């Protein structure tokens, strides 16, 4: 079964892209000239008019390529028109926005804007500007299958174009009227209006618009079975479009030429054209055209009995049709699916698709599809053994096809009647119907027609080959030039990269040397500061020892316990300082992991260290919170861990007021130890400084409480050597919290 709807409907999209586009631009230009001839009363008004014209021009520019931008520019223009009124400009802005909504499939919004433009033009009695919104509203009504309202607006526009002698607009309106008659199945009237439009375009030498009319007339010839005449017009139109490099027009014609080849029976050739058209439509983003092309591809596969491929394309076409809410395309696809199910001998599914498609065809007034629906219904009845119902439906389809002069469809109806009569045993009626079918078929595929088709196909293929050869030659020249340019660019890139690499190596060498110099300078500075600090720190405890010794010499009576305590304390401080300095200076000496790693119970270790610290500070409380997990031993470097914990606990006890809390948490890969105190805390800005050697945040307080300023520095260096961390934060006790995170793994040597 053929799908004449595609032939009749597709040219409308070309018209949508070209026919009225020029009309709108022309009318805009005339409005622009008129506006220029009217001197503005104020400078402000002139600038407002100019802004409106610029926005309108932008809306027209993007109308077909990016409708969303047209709507954006149109909205800005309407906003500007509120402060700088211009009725003629408002009509054109509304018309362009209605066009953009039509391109986006938003027909109801488009109709509201187009009718608003019509009302403004009518209130101004402006016949010149009334033509555009009448045509656009007609096209929108057509898309919604309101054919009578569409014809009413088109005929009003036609009368105005004839009165004003606007031949270009008259031809576009005649074409629109012809499309409506095609939808209604009145090919004779459609041919009349298309011919009148063709005459105008030929006289004006407007080749681009002429192709639209040629394509539409070819659709009528194809529907009537005059395929040679249809193909001749389509190939003529295609050549013009290719010369103009009009991709939308080329895609439209490729689709229609493919449909003609499908009617002829050259399905491979038809598929070639369909696939090329689909590729172009997809690049243009025209979903409506994609849906129609997919339906046509499905028909070609169906004729080749590739039914799975056919169904896949039908289903995709149906999704597109529903996405853009195009009922006429949806109707055609539903009938195609019904035909597919008939071929698969599934009359139930076929009837379901046919019922939905038939309802749409009747509600939209699509005569050609109604005729096809009756033919499909006859086939379903025949599969179910209902000869009487099949005969009735086939006769209705034959009558409708003959009334619209669709010879191909009439021939199919007569062939089906012949099969029905033969199945019921009425061989005389069967023979009569078959003779009628043969007569129609001979007219469709007469020798003259076949010869002409062969000649046209041969000429077209020769022209296509010649064009391909020319394109290949140009492409070879372009490729040679491109290769030469690429060679130059490649050599330049290689030279640049080599130079860049050399500069990078030079800069890296200088940067590395600078890093080494900075590291050496920092090391020397640290050693110098360390030695200065050692000299300073040695002076205080030694002085205290010396003073205590002098005082001891003066005492000749009973020993003074307090005096001896001071001596012992001074000596202990000196010993502690020497030990910490020794550790600090020996940090680079390596030890193996086997020598320092032991199985340690962290909780027990914390209890031992806490007890030692409590002896030194009996007036303060130190609590150790048990671990959350059961007591267990983990591999840890006990000696270095003890030093680190001792430094943290000593620091906490020294600066706390009354209380220190210690807790630990054992995890799979590390232990976390938390030391909290209720002391003054450490400000965020100082939390890194406290880990620097000999740093005391409060020198006076530090002297009073003891300490050398090396404990935390040593602790951090030890922890970092084992890939651990020490962090300081605020404690819930009010002071500082030290968080020691020590990995449970093989440590690196220190």
C-alpha cells in the first residue's frame, strides 16, 4: 500500500521554510521604509523605533534556525513597543512569534498570537499588514486540521494580495490553498491553485519558490499514477535546490523522490533517498519531517517484506508524531501499522490500529486516508472470512479513489475486489474487477511512461555521477592544500615543543637548584637558632644549681630540705633538656622497623604514662577512658610512642587547671589517642606555631610552669616519621584537645 499523504504533506514544510519567509521579510522591509519616511517627533522616539527594528530583524533571522531565539527577541520587542508604540511593528513581531510557535509544534499558542496580529491589522484597516497574519493563522489552523478556517483566512489573504498586486504574496497564498485541497482529497482544485502559483513564479524568475510548487504538483501526479511526470518535476526541483545549496529543500525533495520510486517498485532506490533525507532532517532537527521519513522508510521495508525493520521505523515515527502532537502524521502511521499487521496475518491487532487511525482521519477530514482506511478494513474482513463486509469496504475505497482520480489506489481497490469475488465463487465479478484493475495498471505503467521513467532515471544518474566526480576533484584539491598546511603546522608545532621542552628543562634545573639552596639555607638557620637556644636554655638551670650550691655552702647547721629540692629540680631540668636536645639532634640516625616495633596494649600504655604524670602533678586529676573495643595488642614502636605520649601528657598536665582526660580508639589501620585539658586552650592562629622548636606562647607563664619548648616539636617529628598526625582543636573541658593518629603498620625508619 502507498502513502500519498507523505507526498501531499511534505511540501508544506518547504513552504514553511521559504514561502512565507520571504513574504514576511518583504513586508517587514516595507514597514521599515515607511517608518524611515516618518520623521520622529523626539530623539527618544527615534531610538525606541530603531531598537524595535533591530529586535524584529533578529527575530526574523532566527525564525527557521532557532525558533526559541525568535521568541526571546520577539518578547523583548513587545516590551519595547509598550513604551514606543508602533502598530505595524507589533503585527510583524506577533506574526514572527506565531511562526516560531508553529515551528516548535505549539499550534495553540501560535494561533493566539496570529489572531491577535489579525485583530490589530483589522482595527487599523491596514490591508498591507493583514496578509501576513492571515496566512500564518491559516497555516496554524491547517496544522490542527481545521481546514475550513484555514481556507477562510487564505482566501481573505488571496483577495488582499490581488487587490494590492503583491504577486509574490499571492503565489504563496495560492500554494497554501492548494495544500488544503490536497488534504481534503480534491486533487483537481489543488492542481488549479498550484498551477496559478507556478505561473507567477516562472514569470518572476523565482527559482527557489518555484521548486515548492513543482514538488506539490509532482505529488498530485504521483497520486494519480503519472510517475514519470512526477519524477521529472521532482528532479528539476532537486537540481535547483542543489544549485541553491538549500539543505532543507534538498531533504524535502529527496523524501518525495523516494516515495515516487517506492510507488514505481524500486524499493532499494527509494530507501537510498529516504535515508539521505533522514540524515539531513536529523541535522536540521525537524522532528515532523523525521516522523514522515521514518514512516516512508517503514513502507519501503514493508514492501521488501522486511517486516521487523518496518515495525521499528513505524514505532519511531509514531513516537515523534505524538511528541510534536501532529495528528495527521499519527493517523498515517497508524494506518501503516494496520497494513503491517494484515501482512503478518494478525487481524485483531490490525483492527486496533485501524480503528484509531480511522477515527483520526474522519475527525481531521483527511479524505485520502479515509479511502486508504476503507481499503484496509476490506482486507481485514477478507482475512476473517466476511466477504460481504470486505466487498462493501472495497467498493467504498474504489469510489473515493476514482472521485479523487487516484489511479494507483483505485487499481488496488479493483484488485482486492477481484480477490474477494473469487473467494466467494463469483468468478464473473472477479474477472470484471480484474480487467478494470489491469486497465488502470496499464495506464499507470504504459510503455511510454516506462520509457520516460527509464530516460529520466538515466539522465539523473548521469548528472549525479558527474556532480560526484566534480566534488571529488574539488575535494582532492582541498585535501592536498590541507595536507600541505598540516605539514607546515606540524613542523611549527614540533619546533615549538622542542623549544618549550628546552626552556622547561632549563627552568626546572634553576628551580631545583633554588629549592636545594633554600633547603640548605633553612637547615643552617635552624641549626644556628638551635645552638643559640641551647646556649640560652643551659644558662638558666645551671645558674639555679650554682646559686643553690652557694647557699648550701653558707649553711653550716642542719640541712635545708627545700634547698636540696631546688638543687634536685634544677638538675632534673638540666637532664631533661639535655635528653630532648640529644633526641632532636639525633633525629637522622636510622633504626630498622624490626628493632622498634612491638606488640603493645595501647590502653595499658596510657594508664602507665598517666600514673607517672600524676606523680609529678599530684594536685591535678588525670583520667584514662577505656577503649571502646576489647583489650588487644597491636604492632607499634613502643619507645617512640611512649616519648610522644609522655610529651603530650606532660604538656597537658602543665597547662591544665585541674583536670586532664585521656582516651583512645583502636581501628583497623590506626589508633587514635585524645588528650583533653581544662586549661586556657590554644588559639587557632597559634596551633601550628606550638610545634616549632622552643616556641612558648606565654614566656612568663612558661617559665613559671617549667618546660623547654621542645616537647611538642619532638612529638610531631616522631609522629610524622611514622606517617601519623597530631591535630589541635578545642576541648569539651574548655582547654585544648590534642588528637594523635598513629598508623598500625610497618613504620618507616627514622
